[in-house]
């Protein structure tokens, strides 16, 4: 297998990587700026903060549930590079709406500003819904089979490094929210230029008759995919992982503010640690598997993730809070005896999570024909979004019942066990039917 980093020198991969990187950076710069601004400058109630974060997460997921089927059909029936250009053009308008929301909320009209920002979040969900199938489905079309796992790992690693940078940048812009408004617009324009450099990826296979009904299209898409045991198990495992991710994303900002009693810069860094950990895990598992697409290490990885979640819960319960009415800044937070164990445990949660999920995405795109890859990824996105929506709603209900963020971590650990069970079934299914689990040979 070639060194995966060598793909960054090739035009068939670098423009796509850059476009995805900038999109993920911008998405998280805006969303994190919004969440931190709402958490620290608008709301002053832990339940309201958690509920707003869950609402924002749910709104971002809705388009995946309704439009993924159409997105998959379009990606498999049209030039994927052309769709990328259209999507990146729309991003400029979306960020203009989000920037307006930030500025309106800053001027004191918080209700209107939050409405505009949530509208931008919904539109960003649409944006990601149409781009999501392409960023994975285009890889088998541009790369030889031996490079697909490496390319998938680089896309995942780049995505989480972008999340890291966007999240940290948002933390430092919270006190100057107008800078965030300008930045998201500027990055959207740069992303538009990068998207125009992606090489053509025309339709392969017979023409498709598009189904524009989101419900019947989604049902047919899932039915056409989920009856295949190996894909059913892979999609279920990925869905559980992203449900876990949705719960963690919802509870992290309130947990940092109200349990670790740290300021918004620390909150952004805690989220960023999780992102860089997944990036590291993406690269580590590619090295361990040596380019072979397999669920061999998935069960052990997600069980280890659950163990680290439990350790994290214990650590935050024994945390020494700041004085009433105060938050730890960077120096104060790192001076605490348990600060580095907390950060280290978070890093291990993320690394093991990345090791779990990356081979499963590569599995989806390499065990079906080229003209089915986008629809397979889209079917995965529909199921993922449904699972994440359930997770976000569950967090709202559980939080309203008085369950604290540190107690919610036990739910996350339990979900890791379910993910491990599904991943083990997938690994056994591939062992029993090795031929169907091998990458499809492409001409």
C-alpha cells in the first residue's frame, strides 16, 4: 500500500480534501461560535443550555433524514464535481445568513438572532446532506482500490483536524463575535474556489429515474441496502457511533461550564481534543490494517472507548469547581490536579472512536459497485440521522428529568457495548462470507 499522505500531492485527491477540510472548518467555526455565544452570553440555566444544544443538533440532522435519498440519487446520476460546485456556491449564502444572526444577537436582539442562526444551521444541514455522499463515493472513482482506505482515513482525519481548528478558533472569537461573522463568509468563498478544482466524476452505470418524494425515496433506498447483511450491520454500527457522538456533543458545553466550571475557551478546546483524537485514530487504524478493509479491530476499539467514557465520568465527578460566580481560564484549568487526566481520557475516547468508525465507512464504499456507492452512503446517512435525532431527543427528555451530564456518560458507555456487539457480528459475517466482503474489483 502506498503512503496515504502521498495522495495529498495528487490533483485527483487534494482539491476534494481541501474542499472538505474548509467546509468542516467553516461549519464548526459557525456552530461552535453560536453554541458558545448562547451558552455563555445568552442563557444562564444548565437545562436551557443543554436543550438549546440538543435543538441545534436536531435541526442540523433533519435534512439528512429527509434529503439523503435524493442526494444519493443525484450523486450517482450526475457529475459529482458539478454538484460540489453548486453546493459550495450555496454555502456562501448560508454563511451570510448565519453571520447576520450572530450580529443581530450581539446587538441585543437575541430571539431574532437565535432564529436566524438556527435557520443557518438547518441550511448547513442541507448543504452537508448533498455533499456527504459525494466525499466518500467519489473516492473509489478517483482512487485505485489499494488507496481507498488511505483516502477515507485522510478525509476523516482532515475533517476532524478541521473541526479541531474551527472549534478552537471559535473559542477565541467568542468575545469578538463580529470576527467570526466575517471569517465564515471569507472561508466560504475560499471553499468555493477549492471546489472548482475537483476533477470531473461523471455518472457510471445506467441512468436513474429520480424519486423526489423524501419518504418513499428514503424507504426504497434503505430497503435496497439494508437487506444486505454486511451493509446492514455496518450501517447499524456507524449509526450507534454517531448517536454516541450526538450525545457527547450535546452535553460537552454544559458539562464544561457547570461541572468543570471553565470558560468558553476551555470549552472549545475540550471539544477540539475530541476532534483531534478521532483524526489520530483514523490514521492509526489505517496503519494497523495496512490498507485492508476489515472490522477486525472494531469491537475492541469501541469497548475501549466505553471504558474511557466511564473513567472520564469518574474524573469529572471528583473535579474541584471554581469559586461561585467564576470560571477557570486556561491557566486555572490546567493548574487543577485532574486537568491532564481529563484531557488525556478525552483524547483516548476519541482515538478509539476513530479506530472504530473509519474502516466501516471504507467498507460501505468498496463492497458495492461504483454506481451504487453514493446511494449506499446516503442510506447510511438516513439511518444515522434518525439515530442521532433519537439521541438528541433522548438527551432533552433525560435532562428535563434531572439527569446530569456526568450521569449521561453512563448511557454513552452502554451504547458502546451495543456498538461492539454489532461490529463483532459484522466481522463474523465477513469471515463467513469473505468473498462478498472483499472490495469490488473496478475496471
